[in-house]
C-alpha cells in the first residue's frame, strides 16, 4: 500500500496552492473514478485535494434563462432543483438517473466533466447545451473542452469551478444504461434553440462524447422523432466491448435520440 495524503481545500485559491506544493497530486470531487482507479493501482497520487467543501464551487443560479451550476454541486441537487427544471428539464431528469442514490449524493458535475469518462452523462449535456466551462484560469467552450476519451483541455493544475449555459426552448435526455453500473451504453441529449437543434451523444463513441450533426440538421428542419428515421450512425466510430458491439451501439444512438426528441416534445 502506498502512502497518500488527504487535504481538504476551503477555497479555489487554496486548492491551487495545495496542488502547486505537491509533487503528484490529484483533485478529488466525487471520487467515483479516481478512488477505484487507485484501488486497482492504476493511479498513485501522493496527495488528494478534496474540492467538495469549497463553498464558492457549490450551488445553482438561474437568472431568466441563464443558468450557472457550481462544479461541486452534487447530482442529487441538480436533480432536485425546481428552478432549474422549469427552464431545462432535460438536465434535471438526466441527473436524477445517474447511478444510484449514493452516487447522486457524492458525485459532482465538475468531477464528471473533468474526468470525461466516455460513458458519463454530463458531457453530452454540455455539448448539446453549448455550455461554457469555467475554471480558475479561464472560460472554455464545451466544444473545445472535451478532447477525446478521458481527455480534456484542462491543464494539470486547472480546476473546473462552474458550468454555465442559456437554457434551450426544449430539452431531454435518454440513455440505455448498463444494467450493472448504470453508465450509459448510449445516451443522447437533445436541445432545441429556436430553429437550431444540438444533439450530444455519450456512451457509444470510440473517442468519447460527440455531436451527431446529421441528426441536428434533420431535427432543425423537422423537430420530430420521425425525422431521424432515414438516418444511421456509422459503426466504425462506435465502441465495441463485452457489453455491446459497435453495430449495437450505433443502433442504440438512434433509438435514444428518437426517445429524447419525443420526450422534449
């Protein structure tokens, strides 16, 4: 067993100072990926810097249709926000179906997007909502933030502090969960802004989260599930593993997108 120090940051600036002082530190948000990775000896940080108690990184703000969610806000709080549900029901419904109650009360939106697990739910929402990712150093458009499976534009010492977006006219998320982990084997978040539609897909792409642009074009012309009938997703770009083949996931993407459109109404 290797030795690991645990430090609890009280502010974003203190967390940054702790990171600068450590030789090989990792930020800890919900810990649902980092801790299992450490147990498997695939990661061995000398210091864990806990961000879950940084008050300036918590909370949900809705001003008209402008939304800001602190990075340390747990999934359960997002799911329970009536104010957020009134302007963007897609994201509250999505948060309500992440993992189990323990995961929803411990996991955070910031940890989810910073880790960019290929089967995580939030990255698809960030792409579909054209969100801005706020860090202690800068603001990054979601389209520039996600850089591939488990890869983001974050620097080693950069901290996600919040996400913000303008609420769409309609939104919904649908996923086919792995029956054991409840991670998405394929999930689609659909957001309609006037005549424009954005579709974020998670759980299926070989390179992680992506936008399904053919579906966006079809839905921008006709916002109905039937508009996707003639489309298909290339299996060449899909994940294939013991849970489902690339062809299976390609079909799931279309099915989940149609369900999300129907739910968005």
